[in-house]
């Protein structure tokens, strides 16, 4: 009998976070022997098999907290955190392969092993097969595990580049390092992509549910499970990354070889990869338009027009709405929200948007305020936008309850700006507590300024995207789900890929303008060439998807991180100011000079893994 010691099974089952609405009985292990459990027993019982799969889902990482736990936003050019911890060190270039920062290699391979064990053992489950539809149930659950395994590989691929493909092989982690199974080399990047696509295709075929969202007539316990649409969505992102300059004929990766001489990257650029990415995204769009089960989430004003502010704010707050594709119900959103909350509301006030991101948001008329920067860092202002950085005006931003004097930099920006950014002088969003309406002070002597605590924003801004208007750190808060992938991303995937493969196609403007109109700004007109449209798409992607863990990977896959992620970073002057009308504070000021080297385009494979496996070659530059 194939057996494993009880503590190994316990580590697989008890540590389940039950990421999704999957029930858990506290005493399910009371019915098994005290000394050991067998895989045969686990996979002949319905309840234990379900727990095993629930644990496999738990390897979808909780990326709600964005400091030490999840690096992608705090290592991007959109964000800064005041703590002098790992993100700070990495942004200054102070790390190496032995630093072991964010070692998700080990995490995802554990998830891959757990999924493979389920795939290889769920067939023939006696209790499940007692049901008339038992075989179909097994097929669906097996497809869920196959999706999860493909998802974990895709997550590894975007962080580390080419990885080790194990297929259906179950490798005992207790094998000696001399065993050939422990010395498998990396597959090439294209081989990894092809494998993940094939696994997603197979999983999609065996999943009988297209899409879960709050409008579906499905059990609450099923919300968040793998679906056909989720398979297509992960494939869309995977193929978009594979088509991008970092991985598509990148000359910087020429000569990256396994020890047997096998090239890990294809040196030839293939424009057809953009077509594959566009086609993958279009299948989801076609499903959305034909089914009505997926689309952009919209709220309207009294006159029936789209409310750009509420639509964008509430797409994250109204759980499992029509736009959501992937979400995690168990999460650490509370810690993220507290990092973004001002000290007046018992927050940490430590997570700040960079001035570079502030400058990216358009004006209400759809024009970009800044077209570039001079050598001294001063902005080149687009006069057609109506933007100015001098003086103050009385202004009522969307979502606010009162008019007040506001620095002109923040006047008449697009609605998404006010849903995502807290600037000094704006009111805090939670007016339901005893605080009432309170003005945020991010200048030096202000309530959330540098002069009052080590917790402060170095940029003079805070994020308010994905912060509930009822949130207060010291009061009871209703848990809510964390959206991890949504339909807007699919639209942006599609128009980007289509512009690279077939510039001028009518769908590019059609779907890009759907995003703009939902965001509350005018549609973009025709007549842009490919390069101009590329810049519009990239700007739209940065605005729409900020703080959704994508900007970090976008600047890298576009091969622009050496320009965007290195050099001086700016904010307001947090060393000065005594009021929200003090121009000493409202002055562009360098807060940090970041370092980006070519080696940073890919994460280093943890040095411990390199030492264990003599056939595992390190990423270039590490």
C-alpha cells in the first residue's frame, strides 16, 4: 500500500487556507487512524479528496498585502512604501540570488506537486463513484487541479522565466539529491508556454462551467472555482507575455543555455505570437458579448450616463460582480487598507503613489497633462489639457461632500484619479465614523506627515483604490473578496496584441474606448499610428490596472524598465509644509534614486535551488 506518514498528510490538509467558499469540517480527521493516513484512503473518501483540492487552491497566493509579502506593486514605478525593508533594498539595487526575497519558486512547486497528486489519484474514488454523476464530478475536479497546476507554472514563468516541467511525475521530496529526478534541467521558455497552454486547453474541455459570478445561479461554495473562462483568461495573459519583447526574440537572452547547450530562449522574434495573444483574448470577449455573464461593471448617474468614479471605485468593492474573473475570498485586504489609511483614521499612511503615476492620470477632457520631462526632472506640460501646477482653486472632486481649496495640480483630473489617489487636502473617504468629514494632511507637520511618525508617505500621497468607504482599522469590518483578474485586463490584453499584430484594426479603438468611457473620459479619435496607439494603450493600462500587480511585469516585458524603474523618483516635499495651502509642500521633490540593472528583468532563481540541482542554470546577470 502506498502510504505517507500522518504528519505529511496533515501538512497538506490542515494547512489549507480554503481560499474559496469551500466548507471545512473541523473533525474530519477524527475518523482516521492516529498513526498514519494512506493516499488510497484519502482518495477513496469524498470529504478528504475535497479537502485536498481545497488545499491546492490555497496555493493561489494572497496578494492583498503589498509590502514584504507581495513585491509586485511596491517594486514598480507606481508605488513607494516608507518602511526600510526588502522592497526598499531591492529598489536601491541591494540584493542578490542569495537574498532569498520572495521565494515563490518553492511555494508554487509545492502547489504543483499537490495538484499532481490529486490528478494521479482521484480516479476511482469509491465514495464519489457511488453517486450517479460521480464520474463526471471526478472529471471536473480533476480539471480544476489541472488548471491550478497550469496556473502555478504560469506564475513561475512570469517571475523566473523558463522553469522545470515535471508533467505528471510525482517526485518524492525526500529523495537524495543524487537521484536523477532531483536533477532535472529547465525547459525552454517556448516549451513552457506550449505545455501550460496545452494543460489549460485540456482543463477547459473538462470544465462544464463557463463562468462564476454573483449573477449566476450557482452554489456560493462554488464561487472562485476554475472555469472555462478562467482557463482562457490565464492563457490570454500567458500568451501576451510570451509575445512581448522580453521573451520574443530578445537578443539579451542569446547564449542563455542549459549545461548541455540547449538554448532556453528563442533568438528569433515571431510576430505571430501577437496574433495568438489577440485571438486568446478575443475568445473571452466573444463569450462576454454573447452570454451577458461577463463585462465591464458600470454604475450610472441620474441622467443615465456612466458614473466613471463610482464604476471604477465599486468594481473592487462589490464582490463577484460581472467584471470579476479570478478572486480570492480569504485574503489580507485589511493590512493593505491600513497601510493606505491616514493616521487620523488609525492607519499607517505608509503606501504612496509616485509623482510619475500622478502625472500619468489624464484630465477630465481626456488629455494627458504631462508629455515628458526635462533633464532636471521638471514636467513638460500639455497646454491643451488645461493642467497647471500653480495656485489653488475651490473644487469638489467626485465622491466628496464639500468644496474646498485645492492645489491646482489635482483640479479637473479624470474620475479614476479621485477613486485611486489621496492627495493632501482631500477628505478621507470614511465619513461614517465618529471622525466625520476630515481633511488629510500629508505635509511635514500634518496629522499624517513625516514630522509626526516614522509611518508616513515619502511621496506626499496615499492610495485609496480598493479601500472601502466604511473601512476603519480599529472597528469591525466586513470581510470582502480580493479581485485578482477582471474583464478590463482582457480588453487591454486584446487591444495591445492587436495593435502589434494588425495596427489600424477597428477593434483597437472600439475596445480601448470602452475602457475610457467606463472611466469617465471621452473616447479616443481615429488617426493614430501604431507607435502613438501603443503609447495610448500603455498609458490606459497603467491607469486602469494600477495596484493590481501588473505594472511591475508590464515594464519588464516591454523592456522599458531601465528607463521607468531606475533613476530619480519624485513626490511632493514631505520635509516641508505647515498647512494644505503651503506651497513649500506642493513642490516636486526627489525622494529616492532607484537602481535597475539588466539582470533585474528576471528574478534570480533562489541560490539554494541552484546548489541542490547541478543542472539548474541561473538567470543571466545573477
